[in-house]
């Protein structure tokens, strides 16, 4: 049973009176636990910050009391506001008044009505003696030596077992989280003959768009699933310029001034959603990469490293736009397995 | 011992059995007999907290985390982590008939249909921003005062880990509503994963359960955001504070303060009162921010669709430095031997933050390398007394601030009517120049400040008055007590505290003993 009050030696009291923190005269630390001694008046008048409070404790009490009353009113009002399903601002206002004033009062109570030291506490070195350290090291090293070294085979078997478990555990924890990438990143749903449809699944006719117009298109049948949209999305633009620069071999990819590019930014995959009509630039709002629509969507500004892949299109016998083929390269940002194919710079033909 | 013997027969006896401190004593007795808490407990109540204001920064972090947990639990009651598509027919009419994920629908419902839901959502978001912010400022105080030196390197490391986890969890939480802006953020995160050489595509596919966007990512983010990361953070905060109690606080040098003591207020009751009050105030302020300062109005952005994009794509502030780094990086993609390394992404979004955080983690070691200082330090440095460290810190802040500001190149270009190209090049140059300049200037200022005599002395107030003739004269004010005596001498922690404050005069006499063993101290 611990004594409620410690029997105290006369010497301690003297310590407390002289109370020099520096040498640690106060707060005797017999057998490691604190036995502090002094009883102080609540607030010290010799601290310039606290002198007023020390002289007029009643005044401080009144202020703290007032804070608490306002706080009580606030939290009660918050309750009322909640029951009434009041506006967010009312809820927030009452909550603020309640908590802030309760908190402010409590802080003031702690600061102005409770004895303010400064109080001192001794710091004892955390480290053990050299002997203790050695004893621990010895225990570890010697015991391991005795137990393990003589039975190397057993230790080896155990280590093998745990090691295998570690590798095996990686399967449920890591491998089964998702499929291997395989060729997924190289593919879209565009293929030979895919009809270009808009967001609502309506096919695009050659007469549908004004010069200067822009439309987001998908391969027919895939316009409504998010995962398909994410890779298939393409922009169809009817360019104004008569001087379309195309890459070698792309001469017939843009019938009637229609060009179609992947809408996935080659920087980080944001949809290239802005079209600067006059300059005929596609702009990615994420990091301002700009792609020149007249020049094979070559990046003319910003961090995007590659042109937007172009979708070869043609006008079928009924006047609807269709893909000649899929994209000739993966769409979107770069990745390790991506090959260099189709990366050439657009060149005038 | 027979039971009946210990059975009290009279009330008086019962009271005596409780001991002089009544039920509290009894509870402590019961506990102590089983787990032995009295000695350590008393010691904990006496733990000294330094009174300097800068020690409050960590508390802001702690209390905003408490608010995050509380509001977060509220949100879990209504949020639906599902990317299943539904058609909206709820109370918010402008979105009526739109296709959206259940996650977005439930977040709209929290904002408009759940009682106090919008308040909780916005307070949660504000608390996250304040949480990360206060950790950063707290970390700056630890850094510039050298509180990370031996023996506190481990706590510094835990702190940085907390910062990283806080940023990560902030980003993941931001993604949960599945609105247009956050969805774009997820898309960018996926592309950043793709950019990692060798393993990037595998990492991305494993995390997303296949190609982007798939239909599992919100569910995975959800469990990470509400359970896994918070548990780790709670554990680390526990370790952080546990180490703090074991190693005790650092303190600024001053009268009566040495390497071998701590001067301040004891945990109970002074610090407990002040800090509990502070917690309530922090909560109140976060509440008022959440109620009056709109944050992340997802109903304006619309639901996420991979083909749509909002013009104002802005992440939360603590992701700004990544966004800025991505913007000012030139488009250096490397392709050879049938492989691609997208340096324009990998460098700014993976290598750069990796370097920054690793430098931070290793800083105590790096500094030790240079100073050869392997001593234990409990007294803090004044930043001006360590010009090189302070300069290094200032350079780091300048670097991060520059890349952060670079995340708004487009806004700046619009606002100042400059070409985007000019702004871009300004930041590319600034990112090199600003840190060097900031470091040099800071170093110089520190050296100058060391030379100012009496820099530690408190300034005497001057009273400026106007004479009837219209002349102004400045007279030094009466010296106040604190002017001569910068700091009070510390006292040992009191055994008991008297409830009624003494009038000033009364305590100035020699103390009579009220009770054996208790003395009033004269000052
Ligand atoms: C979840 C985030 C964090 C919380 C809740 C937290 C909380 C605290 C609190 C309440 C203290 C008490 C002293 C003070 O307020 O200064 C403290 C001390 C400390 N913190 Fe943190 N902190 C966090 C993050 C960090 C970070 C990011 C660092 C540094 C990179 C850090 C390094 C330290 C160190 C070294 C101490 C002990 C130093 C001393 O006593 O002066 N903490 N922390
Ligand atoms: S994602 Fe298009 S510029 Fe970055």
C-alpha cells in the first residue's frame, strides 16, 4: 500500500524554499520518483504578464465564468439548431461560439487562476550503465550462439519455411490484386470499320459538323462504359485551315478536313478538353500542353512529350465517318513497355 | 482474511477505508494493486511542458487529427464507396437525371440531405488542410531549433513519416467523392504510377485491379482512407508522444534552464486545462471554417467521367508542389531499345518528392556528418546561432514554395496578362535561383543578427507624446518588472495546489505551515 502522503524530511522543505531550478536543488528526486514540495500561491504577482490577474483574481473568475456561460449557450444552441435542421452557417456559428468560449474560458482558467511556475523537473539520463548494456549484448550473442550455432540445420529449416511463407504470402497480398498489364495498355476498342459515334451513341455524318467544330467520339458500342471511354475517347475536329500538315503515309487519314486524335493527353492522361479555335490548338487544362491540330497534333508547348495519336478515318458510302484502323500506337502517357513505334515527328507532305 | 473483517460497519469506518482522498484514492488503490500505476502516474501528472508558444504547433496537428477522426466517423455512416453507376433523382435539382457513381451520389446526399452533413464534410476537409499545414509548421520549428538532434532523431523520423502519411491520406480522401476534379486526380496518380520504370505498369494494374479506371479503386481507397492509414497514423502518433514523454521536452535556453531539467507547466492541472481549452478552440475554429468557408463544392464540378475535364483543376494545397513540378518539367521522354522512360513524369512526380522526403528523413544524420556533433542536446538552438542549418532550411522552403507557386502558371499568366511561356521560364529559372538566394540571404541575416548586442533583451517601451506646441517627444516608459528580470526562476512542482489565490501582499511573509510537510513558499 502506498502512503497517501509521504513522510518528509526536514531538508526537503528548505530545498523548496531556495528552489533554484538550475542546479536541481528543488524537486528532490529520491529513488527516482518525483517528490516535489512547494505549495505556491495561485498566481505569482512577480511575473509581469500575470500581475494583473494575480491582483484581481475575482475579475478573472468573472471573465472565465462569462466565457463558460456563453459557451453553454452556444452548445445548447447548436443542439437546438441540429434538431431544427438549421442552415450550415447556423450550425457552424453556434458550434463555434460553444466550443470556442468553453475552450477560451478553460485556457484562461489554466493560465490565470492556476499556479504558474515556472516549474522545474529533473531530466535523468535515459541510458543504462555500460555493464547493463554489455549484459544485454552478451545475453543475445551468447545465448544465440549456444542455441542456434549447435543446431544450424534446424535454424536453416525454420528460416527456409518462413522465407517461403513470405514469398507465398505475397501472392494473396500483391499478385491477386489485379491482372498483369499484358497488352492491355497497347489496345483500344477502335478497329477497322468502327463507326464514329458521339457521347449518346449517335453516328457522325459528314454533314453533321461545321468547319471549326469539335466533337468527342467513341467506337460504336463502347461509348457508355467508363473503362472503355477512358482509352477510346477521341476528338473529331473539322479544321478550318486548308493547309493540313500530315505525316508521311497519313495523306488519306483526314477526309473533308475532318481529323481525329486520341483525347488522352500524352503527358498524364487528362482528357485534352480545350480547343483554341483560332490557333487550332488542342489544350490540355491539366498542365497546359498544347497540340497543333494542323500538324499531326504535335506538342508545341508544355510537358507533353508526344503528339496525340491520330485515328485514320474515312467516309463510308452513306456518308458516315468510320475508322480505317485502330490507333497505330498506345494512347496516353508513356510507360516502360511502350515501344518507340509511331513516335515520329509530323512532317509536311 | 475473512470477508466480514473488511466489511465496514459504520459510515465513518467506510469513509476511513476509502482513505483520505475518498473514492479517487480507492480507485487508485484498486488499479495500483493490479497494475501498479501510482508511481508512474504521479510522475506523468508532473510532466513538465515548456510554456513557449511554438510548442503549440504539434498540438494543433494533434487536435485537427482528433477532429478528422470524429467527423470522418460521421461521414462513414453515409458515404457509399461504390463506383456503380446510378441515375440521380435526389434533392439537389440541378443534377437531376444525371448518371453518376454511387459514391458521388452519396456525397451529394451528405451535402444536401443529411442533417449537418455539409458541415461535417467541410469541417473534415478543412481539418485535413490544417492538419498537414500544422505538421509542416511544427516540423519547421523542430528543424530550425535543432530539436531533432540526439536523442530525438527517431521522433523526427516518425514525424516525417506522419507527414507523408497525412499527405497520402489527404489525397486519397480527396478522391473519394468521385467528382470531376478528384477523378482527374486519380487519373494523374495512375499515370504517375505508369511512369515508374520496370514495375510501373504492374503497380498501376495491381492497385487499380486492371486498366484505369476499373471499378474497384474507390472501394480500395475507402478502406485505406478510413482504416489502414488512420490506424498507422494513430500508432505513430502514440509512438511520437510516447517518445516525447520518455525523452522529455526540449526547451529554449534561459534562466534556470539547463540540459538537465525541463522548465514549464506540469501536465496536471495547468497544462491539461490549457491544452484541453486549446483543443476546444481548435475544434471551434475548424467548425467555423467548415461552416462559412466553402471548400470542395463537388456539386458544382459534376460527377466524374473520363472524357470530361474541368478547367480549374487544382489539387489540395499540399499536392501543389507536385503539380507545379510536373508543369515546369521539360518534355524529356526517353525512348530506346523498345522501352520508354517518361522522365517528364517520373522525375518531377516520383524522384523529386522521393529526394525531398529522403533528405528530410536523413537530415539528422547529414547534419551530424558535417558538425561531428554526437552529443545529447536538450536545449534548443536559436536559429540565428546556426546560420548554415537555418540557411539550408530557408533554401528548402524557397524551393518548395517556388514549385508550389508554379502550380498556378496558367492563373498567373491570365492575371498578369503574360504569355504562358514567359511565366513557365520564370519558374524554371526561379526554381534554381530562389533556393540559392534564400539560403545566402538567410545565412547573412543570421550572421548579422548574432552581432546585434543585447538581442535577447526585451525592449523598453517608449511613450510618444505631443506637447501643446505640437512637438513630439519620446520618453522611455517606466521599467516594468519583466524588463530587468527576463525570466522567473523555476520552482519544483508543487505537491498540492491551493485553491484560493492569495492576495499579493499576504504571501510575501514567511510561510506558516498549514499542514505537516507543506510549506508556502515566499518569493
Ligand atoms: C501527426 C502529426 C504530428 C502530431 C500530432 C505531432 C504532435 C506532437 C506534439 C503534441 C508534440 C509536443 C511538442 C510540440 O508540440 O512541439 C510533438 C513533439 C515533437 N514532434 Fe511532432 N507531431 C506531428 C508531426 C511531426 C513531424 C512532421 C515532425 C518532424 C518532422 C515531428 C517531430 C517532433 C519532435 C522531434 C518532437 C519532440 C521535440 C520536442 O520536444 O521539442 N512531429 N509532436
Ligand atoms: S495531363 Fe495534359 S498536360 Fe499534363
